[in-house]
C-alpha cells in the first residue's frame, strides 16, 4: 500500500472482527435478563419464610425488611455500576479489588471463589434435579443417583452452551427469565385480584404492625434472609467487557432490573399473605405450591415447573459469570495460562467454562452442600465489602479516572459498614467452627500465592501440557492481554 493510499474501511472492520478478544454482544435487555435471572432463584417460590419467621410473624416488619433488603442491594449495585463503567473489564469484583487494593486481596478472592461459587452452582443443579424428577415419583423420594446424573447433565449442557456462544447463552437467559417472571406475575396478579374482590383479605393488612415486635438480633437475622434472597445483583460487572455501550447500559440496566425485582418480591409476598396466614407460610415446605393449591388447583403443577425453570435460569447466569471470573484471573496470572485463552471460532472463554464446570461437577459428589453454601454466603459479603472499599480508594487515589457514572460517595461507605457487619454478626452471635475453617481456607491461599504468583515459580512440564491442550481445544491467547486488561 502506497504512502498516500487510504485504508479501505471494510478491511479495517474485518481486521477488528478477526481480533481474538471478547466481543461486545450483550445489550441492555440481555443485561436486565442476566441480573433478574441471577437474583430470582428458587427461594421466592419455595421458602420466603425466613424473613417472616424472624420477624415473629409481624407482617409490617417482614414487608419493611423485604423493602430494606432490596434497597441495600440497589445501593450495592449502584456502587458496582460506577466501577463497571469506569473499568469495564471482565472479572467483576476480582478486577476491581485488584485495581484498588492490589494483587494479594484479589488472589484471595479468586482462590475463595474458585471453590465456593462452583459449590453454589452444584447446589443449584441438585435442587433443579430435585424439582425436575419429583413429579415422576409422587410422594416417594427420587433416587440420589438419578438426581446427581441429571445435575451433572445440566451443568455440562450449560457449560458447553456458554463455551460455544455468548449470543445463544444470552438468548437462553432471556427466555428463562421471561418464563420465571411470568410465573411470579401469576402469583402477584392473583394476590391483587383477591384483595380487590375479598374485603377479608385486605383486613389482614390493616394492622400490619399490631403483633409482637422482634428484637434487634431477630431483625438482623430476618435481614440476612432478605439479603440472601436478593443475592446475584453483582453479576453484571462480570460481563462489563462484553456489554454494548457499557458507560450507558450498565447503570441503566441496574436501575431497571433491581427495582423491578424489589417490586415483584413485595407483590409476591403480599399475595402469599393474602391467601395464607403467617403461620401457614412459616409451616409450608413450598409456599408457592401451597398458594397454587388454594388459588389455582386445576393448574397448580405450573408452580413446581416454574421453580425448576427459575433454578435453571439462575444456574445459567451463574455459570456465565463464573467463566468470566476464571478468564480474568488467568489473564492476570492468578490461574493457569490456558484458562485465559479464547476459542478460535467463537471468541468465547471455553477453557474457563470447562475449568469452572469441572470443579462444580466434583462438588456434585457430596450429598450435603449446606456447609459449603453457608461458607459462600460468609465470604461473599466480605468480598462485597472489599469491592466497595476499592471504589473509595480509587476515588481518592485516581481522581482523574474517567467515571461515566458516579454513585453518591456516602453510599459505598454505608455498603462497607453493612458488609463487615454481615460478616462479623453471625460469628459473634452464633460462633461456629465453619467460620474458623473458612478463615483458614482463605489464609491457605498464601501457600499458593507466595511461590507461584509473587516469586513466579513455574513447572516446565506444564507448558507442554498447555500447548497440547491448546491444540486439542482450538484456543489461543486473547489479543492485547496485558496487565491493564481485565485488571
């Protein structure tokens, strides 16, 4: 090409498309479906009893806590929106902790998440298998082997799907989110209709705060339950690098999805309270099923099906984000190099998806995952606190960093205080060995960090294995994967 010759715009566009990097395929509606799909799991259908139980069956206190939990989640999501728009890299909290607090806290996060998040996914897959198989066995329990096989099949189906195509994964997420919101709409609208038709239903809400008021510790316990139900609001930042117009779409998506979930959660709880007494709700194994048996007995089977659909959608979203976390950690040198590579055909982090799916599959083997999921909740709020601390640090250390969206500064301070309260309160009120084991496990990351990350000790044979796996999986390093990428 001559010196004065102009470049053909089509050639430039083709070269851009040929780059090995994550593509911006996720739009506004995809982002909304991912956030809603991450938050709304089985809990709101099966057992929204924790808040009511710890509120001592006080309807007014319970609904207030549902609202307050939603607002705290919205505050956290807005903090994450600032970080996601200023630093639109993959990896979510990991990327922001690394930028704000350094390599070691980021490694502790990814070390913890590499085991805790797949354990949570395994629990979701087993719960899906429980609801999917139970209708075929009636009152008898389904065989454990069958449930575990189905859970493994679901995990690998979603793992392969997310490894092959971002667009297909986003489409599946949108469909399943729409289905679960339709199910919630049936319950919410049913409650509104009953309140409008039956005056006795409305009478239940006339003196909402009339019963016994719970103590401060009981309110805190109810608050824990409410916040757990809103878990997943942080998921959008894991896909910031793949969002179209992230500076616009990330805040807009957050401000749409989280308030929508708050409204639906309130309406669904009101609907439950319209049909069932607080005592009936607390004693019910699956509240939505009991509600359906009373209100729509002829099509009550819709609710168990909706629970399975809801779990499937939440699992798809969780696996998508976990793959991005592993990919980001590998790009920063905190996980094996192979995990940071992209499929040459689809530009998806296929090795990262395989890695996270294998770990989740291992966790399917134990029958009881409750201790692991409790540990996930304990560590999750600690990492949220560190992420919001990173936001505050970056505000003062990098004041000139371009921030398309800025959250009101007292909000991250409130989130940091709330996070550490949620971490310390269970340890102080109900000391348990699992918290000590969790702390030891997090400290155990130093055993790996010092030789392999800080001193960069490497085994030569691993390079040969990486080379062979790279050829087998048809993957190659992402273009421009320097330290600034996915930090």
